[in-house]
C-alpha cells in the first residue's frame, strides 16, 4: 500500500491513543526506525525525542535486541505460563531481582504497565484481606498517572484523569495533594502534614499508598524531591500501609539513577516496572514485591495471587527484556544520562525568558517546557510544524517535553532543543497576533 492508501484506511478504521475515529487527527506513516531516527514514508527522517513514550532507551533496530528476538523466536514465541516455565522468564526475573533492592524478591510478569498497576493494587488489597486488615482503599497523589485500565484509572488524578465520565463505576480512593517541593534543600517539615492528616483520617480503610517516585509523568511532567518519599515510607510504616512505587516511566535510568527510589534511599513494598523494560521492543511489565507482601498473601488458606494473563511471561518479550537490561548495564548509561541532563539544562533554560513559558525543568534525561496556556487549539498546525523541524515531539496540554533515547548524540539533542525553541517562538508569534 502506498502512503495515501495507508492514511486513508487508517483514518477510516483505526483508533489511536486518545483520539476520535469520527474526527481523526493527522498522522505520519513510519516505515522504519534506526538509532534515534524515525523514517517516515514520505522520505523524511526525523529525530525521536519521545523514545516511543519512555521505552526505546537504546534507540531503534538495535542489533543485540534484534538478535535476542530472532534467537528466541526460533526456540518458541510463547507457551502458557500456567504449570510451565522457561529460561527467558527465569533469567529475566533473576536480573530484575539482582538489579533492585535485596528485599524485592518476587516477580509477577504482566502484559503492560496498566496491567502491572492492576496487579500491584490487587496484591495490596489481597494482602490486606488475607492478613485480616480488610482495608480496601489506596492513597494516591493528585497529578498522578498510573494507566488506562479501570483499576489504574481509579488512582490517576481525578480531574485530568477520566474520573468524571466514569465516576460511578470507578472505586473511590483517597487523593492527597500533588507534591510541590522540587528540591530537598527547600523542604519544610510541614509539607508532609496534608499527607499525614489524610492517612490518619483514613487509616482504617487504607491498604496502601501508590506514587510515581520523583517524576509524575503523563499527569503533568512534574518533578518533586526525594524527601516526600522518605516521609511517605515513614508514614506507611507508622500506619501499617504498603507502599507501591510505579516506576513504569522512571525505571531503567531515566532520572539519573537506575530506579528513582534509589535517590530517596528507601524501598517500596511493591514496585511496578514497564515501558523501557524491553528497550521499546514489546509490551511487558513486571511487579516486584517483598517477602512481607508475598507471605501475607500466602497466609490465607490456598494463598494464591488471583491473576494470570494468557500471555504471562511471554518468552519473546522476556528474552528481549534481558538483552535490553544487559545492554543497559554494559553501557555507560549514567554518564550519557548526565550528559543529556547537562545539555538540556544549558539549551532549554533561556526559554524561561519567554512570556508564554511558565517553567523549564530538567531531571536526568527528561526535559520539560511548561507553557502558560495549553496547546490544543494549535494542534491543527503544530504537529506538522514540529515534523518540519526534523524532529518527533508530541506536546500535550501545556507541556512540550522530551525524553530521548540514551544513545542520542549531542548534535541530535541540540536539534531537538532548537526545535523546542522554534515551537515556543512560533506559539509566541501567534499569541502576539491574536493579542
Ligand atoms: C505509561 C505508564 C503507565 C501505563 O503503562 P501502559 O504500558 O501504557 O499500560 C502506568 N504508570 C506510569 C507511571 C506510566 O508512565
């Protein structure tokens, strides 16, 4: 099929993320991808600033990841995980256990980030049930994002999540304010008070606290300081709650440490991983938990965890995930992430002077330009304008942000930063014109 036919059929039949099939949004056809580049079918080659939503940390079409997939496909693509096991799943579990805190010993392999959040919530509620606590609510943070399935949605920010539409079917959880303090140096003791008050007030119904450590991703690309995590850990211990960290976006080096929780020096009881787990090759996620959770769930009668997807532990995805982790650990990812951070700070900070920019922030290999106003009224021209700059960046709400593959070269990163500057300038010009 040629490009026009593809686009026509796509618009006719396909739902894309958060779109209408009746009013389809403009699309670009990608024919291949290599390194940090997406090859468009119209002949243009653009630099990917999004890592396909945090996942393609090693870039596209990586020979080692390709090899892992090809070798595994010749053994078996998939077998059921009930009553059967295999080397790809066992080796991956071993890597995950070794690379995380010693207390995280048990691994549940799930099909996607959202499903891993479902499993984490299920673990927490089942633990509460089997240990006789019978508490059924979670404490979550405003501006949080944990996925699109119903359980995950119920702990997403109730305003910018989709709560209003589904209010009647979603379980009602407790929401604490979004963290405000970005730097431990600015921490004041009273900042934890609202969290303590909510936990005190609801302690008899709360089973767990769920947060994205240090970076709230799709809920607003907000950064906050490690002290919140230490304080939340203390509160969870004091009030006998489990602590769940959703590191689906932050895991595997993105914030400068292998996992964000390391920067706080504390460990959650349950940890969700996804996105970069397979280096962007396939959908796979993992839930790790400690012995307290595992023993608690086992305490009751049969004591089984009631979850088991058809494609659980998919060998193909596990093989690529192990190869991706090996690649990460063999690489100089830490200095690359630091170099990206330094360059993003240097090249984006002058945007703070723009009247339409509210804030510029950088953490690890994440750069965010927060505008004063949302961009959706510009979505008729902005995506095409961005591709004309030779880059792939996808603004949402009032945010222009990038989290490039770690392998990006400085000249390529510079092009991404120049494109962001051009986007801000173009928006500024229109702003002035419309007064
Ligand atoms: C993307 C994301 C999810 C959902 O993962 P999917 O694989 O898209 O289902 C959950 N939590 C966080 C923090 C995420 O960034």
